[in-house]
C-alpha cells in the first residue's frame, strides 16, 4: 500500500490510519483493467450490464 500511495502522492507521506478515498480516486482504472490477469471488462458487463 505504501509503494502504491507514493506513486500517486509523491509529496504526501503515507500514514497507516489515513483514509484511502483520495488514493482510490486517483487510481487509473483503465490501466488496471488493461493489465489485470482476469477479464475485468467481462465481469463489469455481467454485473452492471452494458456492451
């Protein structure tokens, strides 16, 4: 978690008790879906409808 946080917030120290909302909002979900070992797009379509 610390390494992931440092990638997103270079000038902001990571604290274990800090809320994760800003970190999660900063994630690039497109890149995560592209590189995931599972077909996340298919899961999303099945669960939430769509294409």
